């Protein structure tokens, strides 16, 4: 008889979790439109560095006063740092046909070069733009390429202030960054 009274109590946490779930959004890019031949055959994408607000699970929108507010309780579907690192690696591989992977490098033979991305701004603004700003460094232990640091600032139109529009703009900005890095690494 005790089972009849405790069974419904066991279901309460499951029901509460199902009712309180927030929508989650993926950062997705578009299929590449062009290809670039890289000066290296293998490339490691080091973990992307993000500012604290962009590394959070909440999707934020900056208002006119500069305050960043969560959009309708929406969350990123993946850890933003991991998602951007993976998106850059996948996009660079698609664009170039080179062997590209996110760190840790999975192969026995080390990569010929590495790209280190440091994001200083990743802001969706209520004014209608998504801005991705920072720098990336290209390094090569064996000096296969000339090592260098490049700065970037990418602005993408934001179709609306919705979480889906922010996710699409973030994906587009990441695609543009990958294209810029590939161009810098081209032969």
C-alpha cells in the first residue's frame, strides 16, 4: 500500500522539469559557397576564448542603454565556447578540405598549424546588428606558415530580437570569421 502513495511523489520532479523547460537554440551556419586551399594540410582550432557574458548559457540582447538582458528565457543548446570552437573547426574543414579538428588534436602526428581565437565582443544589439570582434593568432611549431596575429570585426544584420534570429546571426558571423581565417591561411 505504501507504493501507491510514494509513486506519485516520485513523478513530481519529472513533471516540474518538463513544465519549466526553456527553449534552446543552436548556432548554425550556411553551407559554404566557395572553397579555399590552405597552406597547411592539418589545422588545430584551439578552444575559443569568450567574454563572460557570451560564455553564459543564456541568449542575451543588448538594449539602447547597454544592458544585456536574457531573451524570453531562451538558452543556447550547447556551451557557447564549445559550440563556436566546433563551428569554426567544421567550417574551416568544409571550406578547405584540409584535416581540421578542435583541440585536443586527435591524431598522433601533430597539426601543421593552429588557430587561437580570442573574442572580445559577441553582442546582439536591439539596434539590429550582431557584432563579433576580437583577434586570432596563427601559429606553427614547425614554421610551416608565418606566425601572425590578426584582428577582426564582423557585423551581421539582425532580423529581429528573437533568440532564433540571434542564433542565426551568430552562426553567420562565425562562418564569416572562418572564411577570413581560411583566406589568411590560403596558399
